[in-house]
């Protein structure tokens, strides 16, 4: 049997296994949609409905809600609507539907978004081995994983950010000054403002048309959000987000997030998938290490975290652009740097749950030809091993198990991505070559 035929059979076996894992997870999502209410989706639906009725979604109280359609049964002491008005606007078109119908529609849209994103990213890979390897990883270890099931069960939106970035990357790689790419990047920033970090390397590499269209898209999105309630909604959003960050740093998060009235209302079922979801944000990891004096003044560690993020971002950009290279950065390197900055920024926000790992798909796709080079086999092996526990979830295990496996998956993958980014020396004239790929 020839080497090429062995490779073809191996690819077929991997894709078969990955497809089965994906289909099993899809059936779980259908079951979850019937049994659980989508606690995070409920917040955004209520927020979008409040916008439509001219009610401030960040100060809305259950007791003062004019109807059951504006009640968040999972609310604790604080309002849970920590999403910007631009994101809430994204949910307005479907907000008028009955909640159970929205729940089903968003589940379908999330699954469609991840499959389309995988297809878009795979289409950027030029050789069969890289494409097959990425599809096996993406379909099996991502779409078939527990953290993706949690993403869909909770009704999260990270996959739509993934889709927009994937569309923009495809457009930019096909035409390096693409206005369409900038529009996609701008919409991603509207959904999740920290994604603006993605634009920094693009600005440095002078993709002016893409940056201009991204900026114009963001401005239009913000202006649309201002039409709902003016600047006061943005001010209240920032204030509410700070309150949640403070609750994490001073140790009161569990108390203030405890549900007041977990009851069925407006077709919403308050049950949630009972899977531990560790918070890997810097604030969550350090809060119990803080002395009592700093817990009483949480604004000090909050400021220190922001400064640490700024220093780390500047340091990463400096090393990426360190003097002496004398070579222009390739487009892939620019895109990888932007994605890495987005992933890194997530850890410095108040909450970073495992479903954010879905964004690792972008750098893994762009890095796949490099990961398949012989000298990098330990790196891709480490990533696969780190992801395997999420493919075979075991109930009844202690919280520490979930924390360790989640942290290993997240930090191992981030480490590999950063290492490959900083070791990259490709120029704008070079393209990925399959010559050194393992076959």
C-alpha cells in the first residue's frame, strides 16, 4: 500500500470518527433544547425586548417588569444583562417571537454557524493533509465536545463572532484590501467589543480599506444602538459590568448571582445542564489569593489587571514586530497575531468560560500546515490530548477535575498558538508549503 493511500485511509477514518462525535453532540443539543431553557440566551432576549419597548435593559427589575416577557427568572441580586447594546440589537429581529421558538431557532443558527465556519476555515488550506487534519480536529474535538454542547445549551453567541471573523479572513486572503472583510470584522466588534484587538495588527500592516470599512461598520452599529436609548444605556452597561467584576474580586460573586425566583415563565424553563463551568479569567483565579485589604478595595486589583493586560498586549506586539527581522509580516501572520490578541484579552475580562474555546478554531486552521511539520508533532499531540477529556465527559466527577481539564485545554492551546506566532518568520511573499508535512 502506498503512502498516499495510507494517508487517505487515515483521513477517512478520522473524519468518520469526528462526524459520529459531531452527530452525537447534535442529538444532545436537540435533547437539551427540549429540557433546558438556555439561561444566557434568556438574558439577551429580555434585553432585546426591553430595547424594543424603550426600557433600559441594564436597570430593569423583575418586580417592575411590565409583562412576563421581560422577566429573567435566573436573575440574582444584580441584573445579568452584561452585554453591550450593539449585541442586544443583534437579537431584536427575532425578539418578538415566543421564547420557545427563539430557543429552537438560535440552536439551529448556532449549529449552522459552527459548520459554516469550519467549512470556511478548511477552504483556506491548500493541501489535502492539512485540510483533512483540520476537519478532523474541528468536527470531532470542537463540534463534538462538551464545551460546544454547553455553548448551545446556554445559548451563547461566541460562534457568531467566529463566523464573522472566518468570513472576514476568507475575504481578506482572497483580496488583501477587502471592504467586505472590514465589514465582517466590524460586525464582530459590535457583537463583542474586545474583538477590536484583532484590528491592531491590521492597522500596523496598513490594510487601510479593510480598517476603514471596519471602523465605519462599528460606528454605524454604535449609532444604531444609540437610537434605542442614547448614551445612558452604554453608561449603565459599563457600570453594571464593573459591578460584576467587583463581585468576583471581593468574593461576593456566588451570593449576588444566586437566583431569586427560578420558575417557569414565558415558556422559559429554569433548568440548566448540570456541568461545572470553571471561570478561567484572571480576576477569578486571583480573587481568593488577595489579602482582605484588597478585597475591600476591589478597584485596585481591577486596575492592576487592566494594566497587566495592556503590558502583555504591548509586549506581544513588540516581540512579534521585534527589530532586526527586516521582513514584512505575511498576511497569515497578521491574522494570527490579531486572533491571538483577542484570545489573550478574554482572560482579562471578568468572566471567561470554556465555551469561549470555540474561537481557537481560527488560529488552529491558520497554523495547521505548521503544526503538521515533523518538528511540531509534539505540539499538535499536546493539543489533541488536552481536548480529549471534553470529548468523553464523565458525570459525577469532582469540580477539581473539570477545572484542571478545562484549564489544561485552554492554556495548552494558547501556549502553542503564542509559541508558533512568535516563532513565525514568514514574509508576505511566502505561502504555506506542504513539502514538510507529515504524510
